[in-house]
């Protein structure tokens, strides 16, 4: 992933650290390489190339971010978010209003003002049954095996199975 990207006269040039040109391609925009992939923008859509310059995920997304250590990338289509792997396989379809970063193996996923948690294989581990508010998302998911949740404007803590450890009866609660 140690590739230098340079833009000259409307074309992106990709070099190794020895200064050798690896390939040259025209794109509207290029992201950084991570997990052997870099996002590209072509005709206003996001896709991904590999370190050889081959388009490995067609530019079909309205937005995308770089791949993370989990080898998943957050993508957006029709105002909804999803997750894909480095091969372009859909892990979570673009049907969520929010998908947060993974914490302790689970990511907060939200739609229709409800949230739950999914794993890196796309399996919904904790159903979308809790009330979604931005402050819950800002709490960063699981910490020490517990996550903050809200129901009927009251907060509590759940474990990684979704079991309420501290009932939703508090105005606010902080995980230790």
C-alpha cells in the first residue's frame, strides 16, 4: 500500500517508493490505498482500484470511504449507507441511515430511527429496537463489553447479546 499518487495534466500517476511509475489513469479523484484498494471517482461515482490500477469495484456508489483494518468500506447509494468488502461483495446493503465504526467486533447500524448492532459478516447480532439519537452514535458503540442504548428517552446499557445489563430508566448513563 506504499504508493505515491501524483496528479499531472488531468491524469493520476502512481509510483512506488523507488520512484518507478506503476501506472497512470484518468479519474476525477483518487483516495489513499488501504488493504490493496483506493477509491476512485469516475463520472461522479465512487469505485475502487487495486495496486495494479485495475478497477476491481465498479464506480456505482454515490460516496465511499477508504477500506479500514476490518477490510470493509462504508459506501453510500441513494442516501443510504452499506458496507462492502475488498472484492466488492455487499456485507450490509445500502439501506441504513447510519453505520458507525466497529467497536469490539460490532458496528451500530440504524434505520427508521431505530438502531442495533451488526458484525463484520453482515449478520445483525442485536436487532434494530433501540431509539436512535446522535448522542448514542457519539458514544462509540461497545466499551468493556457494554453499549449505551435508549428507549422512550431513557438510557441503559446492553451486553453484546443485546441483553439489558442496566435497564433503560436513566436520563443518561456512562460506561466506565
